[in-house]
C-alpha cells in the first residue's frame, strides 16, 4: 500500500515538474453506488454525491494526467427480512490519478486510472459501522468526458472496487475475489480555471 501511494506521488511530482501547462478546477455531481459480491443479497443502489478539486496536467500533445481529491458519499440499500430496509452509508476521501486522452480536438476525452479511497465514516442504519469497515479502498476508474467550453465540462465515470470493504478474514484468492466491494457510477460537472 505504501509503495502504491509513494509511486503515485512520484508520478505526480514528475508530471508537475515536466508539465507544459497545468489547469486546476472544481467538480461535483451525482453518485449511483452499490456493494457487489460477497454474501450481499437483495441490495439496491444508493444515490449520493461527490465534490472536490482536480488538476489537469498536460504531458504531451493530447495526453494529460488528472489527479483529483474528492469527497464521495457511497454505499447501498438492503432489503431485510420482514420488509425492513437498511442503508450502508460510506463516506470516502477519494484520490484518483487518471491518464486522460483527448480524442477529438480537446473536446471528447477518455480516462482510466487507479483510485485510493480513505474511509471517513461508515454507518449501517445510522449506527457507527467503522470498526467493521476497512479504512482504505482501492479502485479502478474508466470514464469519458466532454468539454463544452475551455472551462466547462461534463464527465461519466465508473469505479469498480478492487479491495474488500469489510475487515472479514480472507484466507485465499477465491475469498478475496468473492468479497463485497464498492461499485460506483459518477456523473460530474467540472469547471477549470
């Protein structure tokens, strides 16, 4: 974990030092999240939001690196026995680092890259659930965006969780693969300065 974080910081520092130009911005939008895998049954999506900042670092021609710092409200709804419903609400400080490529004249872009999520709070039906939830969450992002103007853009991104969200003991790779993980679809509006 430390090697991943240090590698991401080194890449960002190298990109900043060698970047031709860097633009900063703010973004926010809608989250449609769920928990997939594991023993999770009868779950539904939970609607949340994300808000934060970004840097768009020009590397070469149409290629950019885009690190972000986002507060993200995620989780899932569950159908319990006897008609009872429950909510798992997970709040993260997400740090994605995306490789971004503009396909059409700095208008339409595609992006992909890893994400580190730091758990800020975890609640199950309003009760603290942080003792049973991992403090970090690794994910991978795939997305696309469109710039309406030089400053205003819209984006659609899917983040699949790579690490389990609970602290249950995992003894082998099959249990790791089948464990409950985050799944999040984001629709964002961004403004770059």
